């Protein structure tokens, strides 16, 4: 239908409407597949029982029993999206905002007062989002990854910064023996675990500033120390695979001063400061955390709930509370 929109322009609008209809069907199919053996419901007296899918859907929303673990489930598109996210089928903080908007847009498309005409970019975005969402529901991957980027491969990289401001060099750890650099003795050197897709121009060792997570494995050291460290520690500097979205950030607040987002490792390296409090936030990128806290400071939004693409885990916790949470994440 999208292709036919080139000849029948109204089909671009139809694409948007049908895409959301297909998404709702897909959610219902996944729901039924998960509860094919029976739907666990909690009755008003607190007891539990299994209902067949036909009985559960046939009864509709009843105050006398609720879906176990999802007390607000009522069979609407919003309820199915909320169920899928709570069950771990959907991920990403920005996608959570898109899911809320999806319900609003679907309602406007289906029940709006005025006719709307969608242009090709509108239709393409809607179809792409629905396609990636449905693929995510069944843990599949598409060739596109605009909304669900999944994981990226990272490898040990050597990163040299300086001597001039804004000047740097980067290469793989295996290339260390063969690289010729005339100013190597004047650079500050690090060993990082990163993706080559990630630009390191704005990377900083003490705060998070990159779209793809970067781990500092060693540094800062001189060129000679770097060579010695490779011989001692090189076997432990391994490649890995890391998720791009739903990252956890730790932000230190002292009075009215708000630091930049940090990883748990970076937070542990900080010396305790009198009067500090910590905000623990789940977000897809450090910039989302920065913007949220700036809006909180200017009173444009509260810490929670708000429309920012973040989930606040702790608002103003003590240092040991934040670090205990970081340790639970590490162990899990």
C-alpha cells in the first residue's frame, strides 16, 4: 500500500491507520501465545485461578478479577502495550514515549473529527516503527535498527589525546606495535573498549558523553607505560557485546549543582562529598538525562512523572544506596 501511494496518494494515510491496526493484532497474538495454557487472574477475594483465553476475552474487563501482575489491563491498545513492556517484550526509554504517542495517534486516526492526509515520510516512519516493534515482540531482527538497535560489538582500542586541543588518534590494540606516531610521546594514552562506529571526540574518562557505551580499561598513561601495560594486562582486555539502550546513569547533586551522568564504575571512583545526593536514572543516552535534569532545575517538569524519555529509579538517594543498586545490576 505504501508503494501504491505513489499512484493513489490516499494510501499513504491508509498505511498509517493500518499499521497501528496490525500492531494491535500482533500484541493480541503474542498475549494469547503467552497464556495459551490459561490466563492467571486474581479474584476480588485475593485467590488465584486460571481462565481459558476464550473466557478471559469473553468476559471483558471486570472489577471482580484482574490479570495477575497487571491490575489495570482492560484489553485496550494502551493496556496491551503496557503489558508487553512490563513483561520485557518492549524496551527502550524513547520507545516508551513513542508507545504512549502511538495510542494517541491511533485514536486520532481512527476516531478523529477531521480527515488528515499523511505524506510519504509520515507513513514510512509509522510503518518502520510498527515493523521493528513487532520484530522485537518475537526477538527477531530486521535490517533496520532505528528504534531497536539491539547490541553492538566492542573491541579494545588504543586512544591517544593531544597534544593540541581537539587532536586525537585511535587504532586497535593489535595495531599498537606497528603504529608510527611522531607526537606519541606528547599524547595522553588510554585503552578503551568501544565500537569503531562511536566517535570518541567528545569522550571523557570521568563522565558519560557517548551514544554507545565506552569502557575505560586503562589510562591515562604515557606511550612507554602503554606498551608495558599491554604485555601485562593485554590478555584481559577482551571484546564484548553491549546493549545500546536502557542504560543506567548515576548523577551526583550537591546543593544546586548537578553533575554530568556517570556509569556505576565512574561513580565509584568519585571521592565522597559532604551533602551529596544521587539521582539514578534509566535512559537511552546521557543527553536525555542532562535535558531532564535541566528541565527539573528550571521547573519545566518534576523529577517524576514527566514526559522525558527516562525512568527515575532513585530521586535523591544517599551514595551507599545508589552504589548498592549498581552492585545489584552488576550481579544480575
